[in-house]
């Protein structure tokens, strides 16, 4: 398995970090990218994960559960923030819904949702594509 390519774009004026992911995303790569977000001081309030080009081979509910459990103790800041996952493929969308469902069992200071389209996610985040391009 080749590692996924994760392009991180930080938009300070929007207080948003964007992750554009391509390839087969492992649990470890997702956890590492999320930890890098929380290593920022302060972490951005808004996060967009564009998972449209992710290959979901080998992903499972158990992987999703382990990701949530390994990250919950590291969550800090982001009060009133939002995380949007963009996952148009059916299997990935189902995993995204599981991830969000598991997250709801933890007291997180931000909201998370999964979307099938980037446009829907950006609308929920209150950001336009034009704003992203300009920042």
C-alpha cells in the first residue's frame, strides 16, 4: 500500500485548515494529520477534509473506532468550531457517518458533519470557494 498524499492548506484569515487527500488513507495517516492540526497554536477552529479521491480499500468500522479513541485525549481548543468531511463515495460516506457517530459519544468542543459534496461542506462552514482561493 502506498501512503496517501495529504495536501494541507492553512487559511489563517478564515481560521481554517484544509486537507486534500488522495490515495489509500490509513488510520495512522489520518491520526498523524489530525495530531498536526492540534499541534498548531492555536489550532484552527474550522477544518475541511476533502476525501473525494481517497481509496477506501481495507477500511473498517474497527479502524474508525480506533481513530476516534486514539485522538479523543488530544482534542483541545476549537471551541465553536466545525469539521467537515467531504466523502462522495458510498462506502467512504458510510465510514464518515460512523466516525461522526462515534465522535458524538465524546464531549467535543466543535461540531462535525459528513457531506457528499465540497459545495455543501463549504456552505456549512460558512466559506466560499472564492474565499479559499483568495486566502
